[in-house]
């Protein structure tokens, strides 16, 4: 959107969060609060984005660094009006409109900001404030309107009389202003108020005075938005959880409208950047963390946790699986109670069964690890079968070593493969073996002690125990 710049206020200490982490870096849906606001601002295609930082400013700069974002420090912190004054030093020459946002309002949408801009332009307002109805309005500045419906002034609660406190329309802290006239208004701000700060809200009566004196283009306006939750800021961890749930509901609703099924959407938690294909079914209690792509036609069973993963079409994740940093190309069956660790890649038509852990393992097409196994640092060929209780012994106390299986290898139950070791195509390992040397293709390897049977031993043992009792 042409002739539009964005200034985001993110200097507050966030004392009520009771945290060493700057408030705007606290995560909501696995993404910092400020990142949500930046994404909404970017949707406007603004000419500039400047973030005003203060408490923990170095942390905020490091976490939010981007080519399209500039930062400026507010020090000391003397109120919202002072914060905007600091921001203007980094904005430089700006024509058209300046949107002033807050870094702790994570549910704000690009569509809402677009509506604010449109109303501002159509109404010819010098200042337009985004508002909403709040009942009770406790803690917020009240929007005082004139007889024509224009915005006369904004009164902070500490400065409000009884009549003004009864107003339910509140200031969201989001503004659209005439960038050319803003510096003149800011220069007139004073600290003559209950908090001894420079209030940005005071620019509203200044703009109205200019209009009435004939030097301004119009009266201040207000855009009253229907969704108060979208405009809510976060001051403590209770509010963080409340807005997190609201964002989750928004996200799951959009996914369901796009063809994803949630049995109980309110029980699931999903990162903001999750991508889920149509006809995928999500069971209760599922956690989908950041950097996750789930393709079409997948089934995610109850209480699974997925992070930094890519699940291909037709992947079935049974109950209580944990997937992190893995790729399952699909289709395939995983779990229940399976764990896929970073670096694991599963080809098509595989089976990873219950209580199986894979780490940095490439499992070839059609291969199976049905249950109770640990396979780490391994290259497994096609159509292999790895029996129950198998372990790749990949760590010698200092270094990790690789296990390599060719195609069609069969590993009997309770086998230890002591890496580094390679088994050729079609090799067969008898149950209960410890394999320390390479096995050629189509060979049989066993290492267990030969079985010995002593007739009558058990009966004699019982008689001896009974005699000595």
C-alpha cells in the first residue's frame, strides 16, 4: 500500500510478566508477540517499518532482525508520545500516513489495519484511532466522541471523571496519522497528567483544534472494530494464555474451512506457521510445533507431538508419537509410542512400530522396524526387516559410528549391531546375535552360544531346594 509507513512501539518493560525475557519476545503459537505484529504490518507493503525498543532492546534486535525492519531505542521511557518522537528519528522523511502499532497485540490482522487506513483516507481525518467496545472498560483510555460522531479526545482512566469512565468504547493504542503533521503535534505534548508522561492521545484534540481554526483538513476519526479480542494487548501470563487460545481457535477454524478435520480442536495446540493439507485428520491432544508441514490425507493420532518435521501424503502417526526434525515421505505407518529424532528420513511404505526410536536414520522404501528397537546413525536399504529388541550400538564413548544395511536384510530379534558395521543385500542375522563384523550379501550371521540341554536338571534342582528349605 503506497505512502504508508509503520511504527511499532515495543519498549515496555512488561513488569507484570515477571520475566527476564522482554515482553514482546514471549511466544504465542511458537512465535514472538512482536513477530505477529510485524507480519500484520508487512501485509500492508509499507515503505518503512521501525520498531521502538527499550527494555531488553539488544535481545529484541537480535531476535527480530530483518532487512525490512529498523530499530531505535527509547531511553528513558517517558510515555507513548515520547516513544513516537524517538521513532520519528529513524523514520526520516515520510509522506502519506503513518500507522502506529503496539508490539504486544499479537492478534491484529492486516485486514483490520487496511480498514483503518481506508476509513482514515475516505474521511479525510488527520488522526484516526482504532477502537472497540469493552465491557467493563477498566484499565483503558476512553474514546470521547462529539455530536457528529467524530473523535473529540481520548481520556486515560487515571485522568477520567465518573461520567467519562462509564464510556465503553476504548482506545486500542493503534493510530493512523498524517505523517507530515505529526512532528508539530508531538512538539506540543506535555507531562501535565496523572502519570507525568507524554501521552500520544493528546494529539487528537490538537488535530481537532487545527480544523476548527481553519488550518486543518478535518476532524479526528475513530474506527470501532467489532472484535475486541483482536485488539487486546498482553500484560501478564494469564492474558498470554487467553490470547493464545483465541489464536489457536482462529487457526484451527481456518484449517477446518480449508478441509482439515479436528475431532476436538480446543484440545490441540498448533504453531502459527503450521501447514496442513486437506483430508488430514487430527485427533485430540495433538501438539504441532514450528516448521511443520503435513501433507494431504494424513492421520495424526491422539497426543502426538510434531516439531520441525515434514510428513508426506498418507502418513499415519498413531497415538503418543514424538517427531522432531524428521521427514516421512509417506505413505507409511508410525507408532504408537514411536520417537523420530533429528536427521531421520523415512521413505514410502515403511512401518515404524511401537516403542521404536530412530535417530539420524534413513529407512528405505518398504522397510520395517515393528517394535522395541533403537536405530541410530544408520542407512537402511529397501524392504529390510529389523526385529524386536534390535539395537544399533553407535556410540563408543567418544564418537558416533554408522550402521549400513543393504536391500532385503533381515535382522532377527534381540540383535546388537556394533557400529561401524555393514551388512550386504539379502544378509540374514539370527536372533540374539551380536554383530561386530561386516556381513556379506546373502550370508547368515549368528553369534549366540550354542544351546545345551541337560535332561532332568530342573527336577533335581527343585528336590534340592525343597530338602534344604
